[in-house]
């Protein structure tokens, strides 16, 4: 006997269950993104432009600084959602090894895109047509969108953090004996 263990072959039922768990997890990612999109829309106070009597539009210095508020909230929500999706990926898929990271990154990226889409759809819509249709004295808020595209990367990055920490600090299941995460009797 060579001492090499070979895994038992997978059955069709196990494969279907695994695919179902993956699809369910990705759908959870989309759902988390949708809920985050609603939260993003509720949290962001959009600055805007005031249309003057000559037809020009202006905003205040404070309004200009508030342009990044939408991205800041999107990023903060992405950190929380990403960590939660990473924890769930570790819980569901730690037995499959490194593909758990790929699934977490994919689910978090889907969540970020869903959040962006839901927030944009709930927001006031495209800015240019609303500004063109505005009358003197009207206040026209900017559109709710992600201006700093790097904010989209925060979601998948945050999803990898719990997996990295759990895999490097947790008990190694291949090594016998008590480890850092071993239970005491």
C-alpha cells in the first residue's frame, strides 16, 4: 500500500447538490446586492444643482464635496456585504479548497453590480435630461451612481478576507493533533 488516499468518486446526486449549492450561493449574492442597493439609496443624500433665472445651473462647495458621499456609502456597504459573503462561502465551500475563493469573489462581484443597478434604478435617474427639463429655481439632484469605479473592487476584496483568515489561522484538518482551533474536553 502506497499510503496515498484517493477520494471516493462523486455520484451524480452529489454533483447535482454541489451545483445547486453554488447556484443558491450566487443567488444569495445577488439578493445581498439588491438589499444593499436599497440601503444605498436610503442612506445617500444626493447633492444637486439649482437652476438660475438665466438657465445656468450651479451648486455649492458643500454640494461638490458631497459628490463622493454616494461612493463612500457604496464602499462601506461593500465591505460589510463582502465580509458576510466571504463568511458564508467559507462555511459552505471550505471543503472544496481554493475554488471557495473564486465563488466568494464571483458572488461579491455580482452583489456589487446588483447594488449599483438597484440603487441607480431607485435614484432620480439620468442627470442630463432632468437638468434640461428643469425650470428656473428648480433643484436637480445628481444621479445615484458609482463614480469611483474602484469602489466595485472593494466588494470582492472584502469577501476574500474571512476566507484568508479562516484558512490560515484555523485548524488544519489534515494535521492530526490539537491546533489553534482545537476544542478542549
